[in-house]
C-alpha cells in the first residue's frame, strides 16, 4: 500500500461514500492487466480477438450514449466564475460537490474500487506529475495501464508526503446483489454524467461515463485541464499537441509540436512516414505535450502519456502504417466492427469487409445503412509498440522544441501552410484557429467553430488569460522561442475531393518549415502571413496538379476579410481579459486585409 497519509485518508473517505464491495490497490503488473480483462470477459463486455491475428487484444462495445467526450457535461468549478471565462461551464464548487456526492453515494455497490497510482511523464522527470485515480471500472484500469505509467513504483516515488492529483471516477452503475453487467457496458444516462474539475484543489471528479477522455482521467482532465491551470500558475505549458522529431538528410534534428483539434490529424502526423528522400520522422507523443523552459533557455517537451488512444476509422496501412503496426498486439479496441474471423475492421482500414457485427452489436454488411465502426471508435496501444517511437521519447529532460504548428479542418479559405511573421502573430494564428466539427465530442454540432490552440474544450481558465500566458512565454523564451506555422491538410475542391494528398506527403510541408528555419526556402509575403513560393515546396513525385496547388496556396483576401467580424466577436467575449497584444494583432490583420 502506501505511507502517504493524505492518500490513505482520501481512499477511506471515498470508500465510505461509494461503498464498493472491495478495494484493490493497483500494482501495474501484467497479471493485474490480465485479471481485468478476465473480469470483463466474464461479464460479457469484452471480446477476445483471434490470438493468431491480433495477439492479446480485445474489443469493447460501449453504450451508444457513451461514445465520446461530453463537453456539455464537462465542468470547471473554480471559486470565482470569472476565472473560468466564457468558454467553460461553471458551477459553484460546493454546489457541484453536493450534487455529485448524491450520485457517488453508494455508486460502487457490487463493484470493486480500484486505486490506480499513475505518473504522467517518466517517473522522476522534473516535468512529470503523479495522479491517483479511483475507479470502479476494470476497463479504465486496463486502459490506464497502457496510457500511463501505473503501479507500485509510482507509490514509491510519491513517498510519505509527496503531492498527487486525486482523480475520482465511477461509471455510475451500482449492481444489485448477484447482478452482473451481463454484456452491457455500464454507464449512467447523459443527464447524470459529470466531468468535473476543481482547479484550486487540483481535484477531478468524474461520474457516469466509462469512455476515453471522460474516464481515463490522466488524459484530458489531468494532463490538459488541471495541468493548464498549474502550468499558468507555475510558468510552463500544457498543450493539446503531438511531438515529433524530424531529421533532415544532413542529420540536423528538428523537434515539432503541433496542436490540431480532436480528430484533426495529430496521431497521423506524429507517426508520419516522409515521402521525401533522406528525411526521417520519429514519434514522441500523439496528443499532449508538457513543456518547460530548461536552464539553457530552450523549451523542453515531454509526452506525459505512454500510449495512444487513437481514432480508428481512416487508419490504414496506406494512411498511417506506423499506427497499424502499433496495434498489431496488446491492444484494446472500442466500438470497432467485429469480423467473422474475430478481428477488427473499420471504415477506411484499406481492406474490404463482407460481413461482420457492427459497433452496436448488429449484423453488418457493406449494404448496411449504418457505419460498421463508430466514427469515434478508438484503439488503445502502448507507445513502445510504435516502430518509429523516438529513442528519446522517455527522456526525462524532454526534447527541445523548434517549431509549433497550429491547424484545423477547413474545406475552404485556409491555405496549406502559413508561416507567422513573428511570435505575436503566431499566437494570433493559434488563437483564431478554427475547425469543422468531428465525432470526437458528442455534443459539438456547429459546422465551424473557433478552437484556439485546439484547447477550447481543455483550457480550464479564462481563454484571454491563456493567450496572455502564451505572450509571456514568448517573452521569456526570446530568441529561443519556436517558430510558429499554421497548416490545413483538409482543403477540398468543388466535387468534395481532397486537394492535398496529406499523410506522408505532409512531410513536404514540414520540410519547408525546417528549410525556412535554416534560411534555405523562399516565401511570399501575404496579408495573412508567409506562404511557400511556387518552387520552394518540394513536390518531387507527388500527384498534385498545378491548378490544385494554386488553390492550396491561394490567399483569398475577400474570404479572409469576411471572417473578421466573427473573429472580432469571438475575441470580444473575453472582455477585459483579452490581451492588448491580441487586439494589436487583430488590428494589424484588419489593416493588412484592407478592412
Ligand atoms: P484525437 O485523438 O481526437 O485528438 O485526434 P487526432 O488529432 O490525433 O486525429 P487523427 O490523427 O486520429 O486523425 C483523425 C482523422 O483525420 C482520421 O480519420 C485520419 O485518417 C484523418 N487524417 C489525418 N491526417 C490527415 C491528412 O493529412 N489528410 C486527410 N485527408 N485526412 C487526415
Ligand atoms: C480527444 O478527443 O481529443 C481525444 C480523445 O484525444 S479523448 O481521450 O476521448 O478525449
Ligand atoms: Mn486529443
């Protein structure tokens, strides 16, 4: 167990409230992982996949109401409402706790309460943090084993008086005497789901959902929402970013961190296989980056996670071969289709499926009206299984970031790539990032939404203050500040066809960025930023017509101008928290667009 009195006390307090049948302290062992899956196989909520095709791998079907993050049910309960800003749901902390305590009361009856000690980041790294998740879900335990570093070694690192972030979780489905889940994914109805954060106490309370970011509390709740507030307080950065290392033919290494909204290409870019000769790409992380300024003044990044919780649909040997290799074994699949030979399948996997069982458990054929896999179906796979995982991915010192990229899903207007004029302009690009809705959040319906820094659902304090934090970090980094770019892989033509091949060919855009840093590539100055000149993008061997390229690199001044009123309105909601420097950037942009 533990010598940490605070932890012992918290566990016994929550045990009294939730009244589980038993308490289990997780040791992080393989035995424990196997036991979790056995329990779920017995309860009929896990299916073992064919051992020869997909060793030690399992498929889960969630409840159809529990397939993604629920932003409407996500709360930030700071003491003062103004501290969460207009982009978070606020409830007075005491009121929220009272509401949730009623739900927690007896909620683990018939279940075991698992205590999961986990480290976000390599144990002992100066950037890492320890969390303890209490949950009644063996699915969460198994996933946390993959996504974080779990077990006794974390309790040892915590010691008698170390700090931890308490993360309380229940699926919200107590069992009556003798009742089992009996094939049904346990969760509570949507109006009882709460994903709650108490930033001043570094505390997380989640109830009613068993899925992804709602339940694996180390991920979005701790490593982004709570960490965003800690980072602001302590002068570092917690961002929704992949991290990769790109090595050019001369052997120079560039480290890139990129923020795209959920389901907009982070995992794919993180595992990129360059289609240009002599360039090498290695993956460090695919979703979250924690960054601190090192004594030498560089910005050092770690991936706080140790696994990938990746979007399955669209993943194929053609689009993302390294992800396909990462999920060959020891992988948990959720809401994928089950094939007749006991393997998984999804739309865009690159091979046909004639017959199977869809994510809702119904018979499926290509003629079926509904999709075989849910659009937000996911795989959970250990990062170490990725063939191009970087040898430094667990370096406790992190890697020095040279380039930041922002982006989103835009079928029109936004060009393939833009370089910011300077740091402040780059912060403006991040702040005004927008994307079309995806399946990663259940309740986001709007077609286009501003998603600053891809952090709209994850920044747990006022967005205006967050932008100011970015300006402040830039000042502290000075000459060592990464260069900032904006990309859009998702342009379509009038027939709805992608204008840019994307995936491995995105290496061409990354190459341009690195060459820009070295002063080797030309650019064109436009009102919105610097774009590649026609000849400076390496397009050797790529199938893009001259006409499409022109479209991809076009700046439609009128279209940009027409977005200004909406951007201004978006910014103005932050009132007196909107940084002066952001106002200045907006005014400059307006002037340059002739507005
Ligand atoms: P989260 O895990 O939700 O944060 O998503 P993510 O940002 O990691 O997105 P991911 O890489 O999983 O990609 C989501 C979807 O976008 C998948 O269906 C991909 O196939 C598709 N996608 C990724 N990169 C590209 C690209 O360069 N071009 C096109 N057309 N689609 C892409
Ligand atoms: C996202 O939605 O950005 C994800 C998936 O990475 S989840 O862990 O469910 O938040
Ligand atoms: Mn994500």
